[in-house]
C-alpha cells in the first residue's frame, strides 16, 4: 500500500519569523504609506484627486483669460490654483476617517493594527503629505501658466517669497487636517461633510447679525483668520488669531475624535 | 493558543457574554456553537481587542491582542466578510493587508489562488462579489500573513456545498500542521465534520464544552423496537429517561449495554441500537439553547 504524503509538511505559522517583539512592530512609515494608498485606491478617492487637478487647471485658464495683466504672475496664479484643493482636500481627509466606519473597514484595519492611535496618526500624516503633493502640483501648473502669461503679455513675475509659499502650503494643511478632525469626531461621511462646510459659514452669517459675536468671530471664524495666509503679507496679530481658530476647529475635534475612536466598539 | 478567561460583557443591564472561559490548543479545531445572539461574535471581538470586555481577559499565545506587534503574522481573523470597502478590488484589499504586515506582494497572488479566486474575480470590486466570494476573500485575508491561529466567525455562510467541503479540508489541514482554529457557527452539522472540540454557548454562557467525541458519546443512545409501546414500558420500568423522535426511534440517556439487557429481559425485539451521535448532540444543542434564542427573538 502506498501512503500519499501531503506536500505541505511545514507546520502552520512556524514558517514565519517570530513576531510579537517590539522590534516587529509595524513602522509609522508603513502605516502612512498604506493610508496614502487608501486615499486614492477607491473610485471616490481617485476621482476626487482627478477633479482637484482639473479644477486647478481650470483656475489657470480663468486667470489667463479673464484676469487683468498685472495679476497674471506666479504668486496670484498659485494662490488661485490652490483654491479648489483647499475646498476638496478636506473632503478626502473626512472620508479617510469616516469610511473606516461607513464601509466597516475599521474591523480589518484595527485587527491588523490594534493600536488605533497610530492608525489615526498615519491618516493625519497621509493627509499632510497629500496637501504637500497638491501644493507642489499646483506650483508646477502655475509655473506653466505663468510662462503662457509671459507669452500673452501678462505680468509674468516669478516673485514668490519662501514665507508666501510656506503660508500657501500651511493653508492647505490646516484645512485638510480640519477635515480629518471632523471625520474622526463625527464618524459619518455625510454628516461630517455637511457640518464641515456649514458650521464655519453659519459662524460667518451669525457674526454679521449678532454684534458681540463679531468680536469672537475675529478669533474663531477660521474662514476669516486663514485669509491672510493667501495674501502677500501676514502680521503677528493675524498669526495669533489663526492659532486660536485652528485650536478650536482642528485640535479640539481631533482630540475628542481620537478619544471616540480609541473607545468605540468595532463591529 | 487562545485563552479566554472569565470573559464578560454587559450592555447596560443586558449580559451579552457572561463568564465565558475556554482554551484553544495548537493542532485542534474548536467549534464555537450557539444560536444567533448567543454571544459568539461578541466573544470573538473581545478576543481580537475590538470590544472592551466588562471583566475577564483573553490572550493570544499568552498576551492580550492589543499587545501583539504585528498581529496579522500570528493570528488570522475573519469576523465579517462583508466588512470591506465596496469600492476596492479583491486584489487591492489583500495588497493593503500585505503592505501593512510587511509581506512580499507575491503572497497576494498565491493567497487568491489558494482560496479559489481567479484573476477576473480579483480585479473586480468587492461590491460585485457574492457572499461566498467575500468569504473566500476574507479567508485569503486571514491566511495572508501565514499565521498559526485562525479566528473565523461563521465562515461557511454563503458558501456552496462544494465551498464548505473545501473550507473544511483547508481548516483540517491547517490544524493538522499545528495550527489553532476557533470557528463559530449556529449550525452544529457545519462544524461537526471538522471540529475536535466544541464550546456551546447560549444566552451568553458556556452551556457545554469538551472533546467532540466525548460530547457526542454523552448524548445518549438511539433505540428502535418493533413494539414501541412495549419499549416505552421497559424503559420507564428501568428508570431511564427517553425522548421519542419523529421517526419512532427513542433517544435514551444510557449506554447500549444497559438498554440491551433491559430489552432482552423483556424479550423485546430491537431493530436499532446505536450511539445517538450528532443527532443526540443536536437534540442537546437545541434543548440547551432553544429558550435563549426565543428570548433573543422577542427582545
């Protein structure tokens, strides 16, 4: 009689190197790369990025066709090209947090990485990186537009200080982080998206109606306090106000949201 | 090895899981049985650190799940095959898992092949998957990191008979190579064919656990006689508890010899005398859990 030997004689689980030690911990770089990929590997994420790119190109076209000649320079072109990203990237930030719950992927995400706080951190890092990438892409696009501007008789100045560039980038980072913070806190895509756009606008409307709110709004209305970031210069007072409003709209919801994510039962 | 030690979970006043303890040893398949709402999934989520227990502990190879550095390499988990992003392809989902665990991407293809998902299926978005395909993908996901332990919640749901047969073979082979498997189901017959041990849960409590063969042996003997009324009389005279089944056979809580001797003394003609096996266990399973599932349905 012939015995048939199973070809797989390796004991299950023994083939892999011994994990469990601190050294085998999944690195932050890995987690961030995974979260970056997750931003773009779904239809919604992919098209969101495509739309941001197309809208950026459209802003350049508008500037070249309609803006007065002296505004056809690198800095104004770039500031305008970043406008669509500052509106749409936060939605990507929101979805990166909320889709874990709406699509129920939290179940698999947190079984592979039980330290939920590190997943949140990786998501925030991924959002910052995508904001940097969007700014770099907008800069490249604006440079091309500026070359055209020179050709058609616009100003075509390349003047952009490091301070100006940094503030344009910071503007993107602030809003994408604010989106992520709203997503982490609310854990529901439509709710987070609606509130993200509605609350600051409601603030602006309310503060124009109620007098004593107007003073508070100067410090808390982030739409107002972030405007100087896109302008040629920004003073110390304006930085202070921006810091206060960022604490209210980013730090606060992010801390509360992190606590919620850490405590929430995943099912 | 999985150790569950006095695990409890309360939701308000309702105890979903109440003082559950069991262990799953390497080389064995443990069937975790109970009706819907008995606390199987809650227990499994607590083992995986997804739900915080009210009291008690669960450990994987001696440490809590949250303390595992790269859990996917040690334990494969499939709690809900539908809990995947509908907009990602099967291949993409596995690629993300491979990246997270620091695995060679070639494992993705191997893993898909192992669970019988072909290239066309792998390229499709999960939205278009049938439940059976999702279960296969979930199994591929759990097996991806080559773990030594598997925790699977109702993995046979949505699989066709051939798929169930294939999965049994896969789990049996996994355990025979030294792996540990914890497998839940609300159908006894589904796990009976593959499990070495059974843990039966009802209303959040463990109502029976042990070696499958022992549990089967303890479930009584089936007797069928030519004269059913005479058999009933003989059994009641001998003081043996008996339950009559629909087909006229009787399940008696005694061994074959006791019953055989009693029948011989009464000169009774027996047509059948055998261990109740799964039929008996099913009977026990139903009795033990019926009340709870009714309560569950009402609540």
